[in-house]
C-alpha cells in the first residue's frame, strides 16, 4: 500500500520504517531539511535499537523515502499518517496547531479518497476537529479521519510496532475500517487483536493507558516511601502483590519518578480534559503531585546525608536518560536531580551511554562529562545511580570503592542487592528499602583504609 507519514519524529519514523518493513511503499515528510537529508542516507536522528538496520534496508529496497515536499510526498498515498508534535500548552492542554495546520494544507491538495490517520496522541474530539478543518476545502466523500494511537515504548519501539499487544482504530466509516484492517493484517495475523471503536473512545484509550501506568508507578513510589518508614522492603512487597494475576508483575518498579515524552505530557493533558469537562479527576491530579515530589527524593537523600550545603562535595551520576536504551532526556528525573545538586553548590560529573550530548546542550560547562562510568567516579564523594542501564547492574565494586572518596552509593532504581552492599561495606541508600551501613557517616573525614575497616555493619 502507498503510505505517507507526516512528521519524522520518534513516532513517525518508527511507524514509517516498520510499515515499509512489511512491504508498503512509504514516503516520510518533514519540514526539517537537515533531518530529511540525514534520513535519506539511512542515519536516524534518535537512538532506537534496531531502527537503523530497518531504515537502511528499506531505503535500499526503495520502499522508504523522505522528502520535505508535502505536495509530491502525499501523491498516490491511500493513507496519510499525522505523526506531529502535540506539545503541552501553558495550561497543560495539548497544542494542536501543527496537526490542524497540516490538515488545512492537506485539504487543498488531496484529490482522491484518502484515509487521514491521527497517530499523535491527541485529546478527545481531535478527529472531529481535523475533520472540520479538512471539510473547509475538501468534499467529505474524499476522506475519512481515523484515530490510531501508538503504544510504543522507547527502547523497544520497533518490537512494539511489529508485535503489538493490540491495535486500536477509531472510526465509524466502513470504508476506512477496511483500509486500516488491510494495512494492519501482517501484525494481527500473529494473533494480536485489532479493536475498531468510535474515534472518541480510541483517543481516550491512549490517555487511559498511559495515565493508568503512570498511576501504578506513583502508587509504588508512595508505597516505597512508606516501606522505608515502616522498615519493610518494597521489593518484597512488589513481588508479593505483583504475583496476584489481577495486579501483574510488570510496571511496579519504584524509582525516582516517571519521565519521558509521554507520561508527564499525557497525564497533564488528561487532567486538562477532565477540567474542561468540569470533572474533578482527583486521582490524576494526585499522580502528578506524587511524581513531582518523587523526582526530588534522591537529592533529598543526598542532602540528608551530606548536609544542605554541598559545596565541598562532588557527585558522580550514572545514567541521565529517562530510562535505559534511549538517549531521550525529556522530563528525565536526572535533570531535576542535577539542578538540585547544583543549587546546593555541589560539583557534578555525569556518565550515560547515549544521552551525554543531549545533556550537554542543557547544562553546558556547569557539570563535568566523563568518558566512562568509572572515570566519573574519580574523587567523587558518592555514586548516584539514576538510570538502570544494563552496564550499571553488575559493576566492578572494588573499582567503585577505590575511586570514590567514600564508598557511598545512592541508588534511584534499586539495582543492587542489600546483601551485596552490606557484604562490600558500602553506605547504600535506595528506594523503599533499608539504608545500609549508616556508620560511614561518622567517617566522612577518614582515610580510605579506615573506611574499609568500617565495612560490614548493617543498620
Ligand atoms: C510510554 C508507554 O509505555 C508507551 O506505551 C507509550 O506509547 C509512550 O509512553 P515510554 O515513554 O517509552 O513509553 O516509557 P516507559 O517504558 O513506559 O517508562 C516511562 C517512565 O516510567 C520511565 O521514566 C520509567 O523509568 C518509569 N517507570 C516505568 C518506573 O518508574 N517504574 C516502572 O515500573 C516502569
């Protein structure tokens, strides 16, 4: 099938490339000339495992092309996907300007029946708005507007696209339904369901899914904070409750708050939609508050330990991206933590396998950038684990202890076992679990050998 994808951001690029991979002819359109030129050479502007291989292959096979020209780009397309940004406005509402502007442009150039698909996450009622804009210049018999939300996780987006848990299509047009059904056949043949529903329910489904997941995380973050106070271990609680099949084991990991390009934006937009409809969606408002608070928790732990003036201390941060396997730092808790540490006068050295360049653009020379995870540790007073990249999971602890001024770890993702930390003699704080080896506090001024002698105490 001939397809056009407008917008080659994260969603547009993965969508276009994966559709090409299943044999469609795909034209990706973007106004950013630089980006389009790079993409034509098979270079992706984002780090996403598996994407570049598919990109190169499909460009070579002539199934995937890129252009800045919308007029020629959409020519012959049976389906046009709108994968445009919907940034949060000041009040938290999703800004639809890009989507509606492109719809207006399309209304003047479409000449044969085309299905226009909203792939971006858009508030309830957007399909109707897009329909209204298109109708200004276009006969309604020449198009249908369909809602088709994406459920792609960064880091595993290609796999999520090719093997989706489900596909949600919002349309009441039989003609559009048939086209979408045909397009998604390769994905549903594996047994995954495709659900056809009305556009409003489809639009709401995306917000419901993301907000529910964000709520689950906030629930666990609060549970973790309570476990710390109650002397319980949140990891056991997580396993114990997650084994109930009604709850499930996934997405119950406490941490330092959810980040990324979706959860914060979508929860806010849902709260705004509720407000617009004069409904007090109390739980959603609380989810946002809890997350804002949780993002500060690691910085607070550091200040409780080292004092509120951190000007004589240096900290090594492992991980900056909002989660592993991505270079995305949008709404990443690491940014709040760095700001908190800098505000208290600390010196900060960071390492992330993929996200360093993006962080440089924000913090410039206010912080130091290490060449490797171990180089970040030199002369630091503590290691702070922010993102749970695999390479941080089983590090050389002797090297850590030797490089640090004090063997001290603050772990925002619970990647290390309490037993191991106790055995190795680290001062160790994590989320929702007991603090290990509190006595190191008294030894802040002690030389390394004294500290090593101190090892082995479990508070
Ligand atoms: C999310 C949705 O999962 C995806 O379906 C949607 O299309 C886009 O938004 P993504 O933003 O890639 O995907 O990240 P995800 O893996 O869902 O994680 C979001 C945030 O929650 C991260 O900051 C992560 O660290 C945090 N998280 C996740 C937790 O703190 N605990 C968990 O148990 C899971």
